[in-house]
């Protein structure tokens, strides 16, 4: 169980690019990273595309005035001149900026935590991966809910054979918040999501389904996709070619089949993030709206609901417990778990502790090497009219 005691010798000096006053995701990063003040200290930032608003915001959240920078280039340069300069930076800006900021951060000898979908192409991920290796740095990807410990419970149960051989993988990440065209005028954050120059080759496939795809890989690391077929739609026609709804069918190497439904036009749905794994003996199911629970249904027996924090759970799941039984945990706790693992990974990398790094289960650059090609394959299949295409794992250089 976690209680905030230090896991690394001292907190890492941390900065953010983006995540400012009007950003959707910035506060999630801060609630995650700063939950354990023994892991990170927020000491600098280029929080906003608008330097004046960014500085005002940074000072309002307690960052020293002289360390609220007008842009990331100035921040990396100025911080490199300080004895107490930043060691790690989070990139929480729109998708189209991730690659250039990530590259600049690694070149400035910083560890990087970057938002999903990491970049636009697999080539970019491979290039950043080799740069990170050359620099001896970590690149983490913030798949926030992947820090929910019930997913580690699923992973442990599947590994131990609790559901038998996996046959069916049902994945869903949908909401209804973009059901109308007006939604695209409502906020900057929605507007850029449907602009291919900023969002990349997809809308919901990158924005939503990359989370669920990574989480499925976390739960079932042995399951490799053999081929997939994607059908994508732009129900709001002004979003074309970017999709606001997509279905993906998958065949896995072991003969299992899968399906992903991702959508931002699932009208009436506030959060439909669900993973159901069907095995030859039983099924496991997790919903984000009941993220402290895991449904375990053995064929022919009454269904069971496994509850977070209970001693019958796997030790890997209990290790990430924060509040204990009786209390409800949620998304912020999952983010805190992900960030704590980033801190442990960065510390291990700095010390050359490969044993710790190899044992740590968290979304590192390999998560990007799964998410970006996932989107590329889906888009390629859909743009050929929804055809089956072979899934090529990206060769690691
Ligand atoms: P947003 O438009 O709400 O906010 C973007 C922020 O970045 C703003 O503060 C903006 O001023 C700032 N910004 C833009 N360009 C900048 C630059 N060059 N330098 C400094 N600041 C800059 O976007 P959002 O919804 O917060 O999304 C940001 C990223 O986070 C996207 O990649 C998105 O996919 C991702 N995201 C992830 C999750 C998650 O659960 N992991 C949730 C939401 C968004």
C-alpha cells in the first residue's frame, strides 16, 4: 500500500509545457505528479501558448515568477544554466507539437513525460526512442487510467489462468460530448482535435482508443494483434477525414478475436470506457465508472464482484493501493500511480538500475510504439474502404 513515503531519494525537479489555465488535462498531471510530494516538485513551466496568461497562471499555482517562461525553448535554455535546473518535463500541449518539444527536451538532457497519442508516425517514435537511449532518458506516456490497480489484478488473474484461454476481447472507449457540430465551436480543445494538422491522422482513434489499446496490452502482454479491419465515420461531416466514430475488428495471433468501439458521438454517454476479456472458462470486466470493481464471471457459477483493496487481490494490485477499503478511488489516484512509476523509472535510469526498470510496469516509450502504429493501421484499413490488413509490429531499431 502507498502512503506517500519516499520511493526515491529526493523529489525530481519538474516542469510543464502546456497544461495552463484553459487546458483540459493540465490539472490531471499536477494532481498525479504532486500527490506524493516525495516524487516531483513543480519548479518551472511554459504553461501556455499565450506567455502573459502562462506566467500569471504559473505564479498562481506557486511557481516562482522568473521560472514561468514565455516558451519551452527559453525554459530549456535558462533552466540548463541553473544548478537547480529542471530534470524532467511534461508535455501537455496539442498533439501536433509533441514531437518537436519532445526532441528539444531530450536534446536538453531532460527526461520526458508526454501526452498521448505520442506522435503522428512510427518513424517519429523510433527516432525519439533512439535519441532517448542515446541520452539515457525516460520517455513516459500519460495513459492516465492505466494506473488503476484493478487492471493489474486482471493481468495477474489472466496470467495465472483464472479465465482460461482468451477468446474474445471487447474494448470500448466512447462518450457523447461531440455529438453536435456546435461542440467543435465550443472550445479550442475540441476545435484542434478535428484539425488533422494539429490532431494528426485521426480524432477518436488517437484521442480515445489509444488509451484502451494500451490498457489491453497492459492486461494481456502476450496477446499480439495479427490483423485488423477498421471502419471509421465522420457523423459530423465537417470533421472529415477525421472520424468521430470507429469500429475496429481484430484477430490475434493465438486465434482470439477482438473489437474496439471508439466514439465521441455516443449521445447520452458520459463515460463509456469498458474492457471485457472472455476466456474459455470465465470472463473479466472493468468499467471506468466503477473502477474500484472487477466483474469476474465463471461459467456456471454466480458472478463475483472483486473489490479494490480487499486482501484476496493479487499483491501487484494491492501494492498500488492508496486509500484502503471502504473508500472510493478514481482517475486522480490512477494518475498518481502512473506518475509515481515515472519517478521511480527516472531515478532507476539515472542510477543505471536496469533490474528495477525491467520490473516496472508503466507506460514508457514502448506504449508509444504500440499506440502510434495502432492508429496508423486503423487509418490505413479504414481509408482503403475497411479492409483486413496485416498488423506489422514496428521493428525496434
Ligand atoms: P487544450 O487545448 O485544452 O490545452 C492545451 C494547452 O497547451 C493550453 O494551455 C495551451 O495554451 C497550451 N499550449 C499549446 N501550445 C503550446 C506551446 N507551444 N507551448 C506551451 N503551451 C502550449 O488541450 P488538452 O485537451 O489539454 O490536450 C493536450 C494534450 O493532452 C493532447 O495531446 C491530448 O491528446 C492530451 N490529453 C490527454 C488526456 C489523458 O487522459 N491522458 C486527456 C485529455 C487530453
